[in-house]
């Protein structure tokens, strides 16, 4: 009787029941004593799914631009690569500063977090102003989105990224106000993590735009 009621590794049907084994299995499945995943993990995972869907959208814009550009290479304007290089530098620096702000938030350093978030926003705004200057110059030269398929693809791709940067700056301002007014609450820290992921993703997308749109095909 004792052999039947005792769990053994060679028991194929697990007639015996070992509470320790059952507890370990429950924890591995996220049930029982282990409980559900922390909300921080759930929110981050969900936001990663959103970012991946956004990357799919940008991939479609990249593909459309490459097709249109390949059909009309003579329509490509001569971009001012000095301004584009400054734009790229502004966005890269802002991404680095955003990471420093996230580290400051982990240490619960209010002033450092606000300071580095402010610098992130200033460099992001500088990037956006240079992009608007480029767009204005192209429209004045009759190279706007209504002046050809190539320009439509260009403005759709680069303009979509610019809209994302604009939304990120609005989000950044909201985050700074919330942190200043409410401190480092857990829900605010989760939002800050999501903002950091969003801002770094925009940085990665811009590196692709800078490489494929400005450097590889149409450099002077």
C-alpha cells in the first residue's frame, strides 16, 4: 500500500501525488503560488506587440518608396546631407538622453529625470524643425507630394516618421507633467518604459530612412 500511494519517477500515470511537484508545475504555468505575471511585464509585452505592428506599417512604406524610386530615379532631389546628418545626430542624442532619463527614474531622482527628459524633447524638437525646413524647401521647388509618385512615396515615409516624432513629443510633455505632479508611481513608471521603447523604435526607423532614402540611392 505504501508503494502505491508514494509518487515515484517511474510511475507513468502519476497515480501518487506529490504536493511539491504539483506546486512547481503550477508556478511554471503561472498559476497557484506563482500567480499571474506582474503588470509591468504584461504592459511591456503588449506595447512590444504595438511596436511590431508599427514596424510592419513602416516596412510597407519602405517597400512602396523603393518601388516608386526605382521607377523614377531622375526625380530624386539633391538633399542637403549636412542638414540630414544634423537631424540624425539630434535623434541619436535624444535617444541616448531618453535612456539616461529612464535610469534616473529607476533611482527615483526627480530632478535628473525631468532634466534629461527635457533635453530629450529639445533634441527631438530640433530634429522636427530641420525636417519641416526640408519639407518646406521641397514644396517651394514644386517637389511636394502632389508633384509625382516619387515625392508621394517620400513624403509618406518620412512624413509618417515625423508624425510619430510629433506624437512622441506630446507624450513626453505629458510624462514630464505627470512625474512632476504625481512622482514615481508604478503606473507612471510603466508609461515611462513604454515611452522609452517608442522613442528608441523611432530612432531605429530613422536609421533605416537615413540609410535607404538619403545615402544609398540619392547622395550627391
